[in-house]
C-alpha cells in the first residue's frame, strides 16, 4: 500500500523541501502553504484547467509528470502523501541546518 503512494516524484518533493529547510529554516507554515499551493498547481495542470496544453506542447518529454493514469481516490492519497513528504523533507532540512555551521 505505502509503495503505491510513494513514487519517484514523491522523493523529488522530499529532496526539494529538504533544500528549502536548509535555506529557509523554521518556517513550517510557509513550507506547508507552499506544498499545498504546489499540489493545487499540479492538479490544475493535470486537469488542463490552466495552460496544461501549452506546457505539454512545449515540454512533451515531461508529459508523464503532469498527466496521471491513477484513479481519483488513489490520486488524492498520493497528493496527501506528497504533502506529508514535503513536511518531512523540510523538517530534515531544518535538522541538517542545525548540525551544520551554515
């Protein structure tokens, strides 16, 4: 079950938010808001509500990133897991920042 919810894209969320945690520490509310806004952006692009055709037209290699073949229920769980991984990544970035002399 958990393997179905975590994909390669999910790890990119974790890594990106870890970098945000390193660069902008102790701003959990901002990180959470950014994660939710990003998921809404992905939803709009995947449903082609906002310039999805334009993105796909110019970046055909990235079509599989925006267009999902999963069911709506599964997709919602994956989006929730992405937000959780965003916050885990942000937390880890904060912890690494605390151990390093940055």
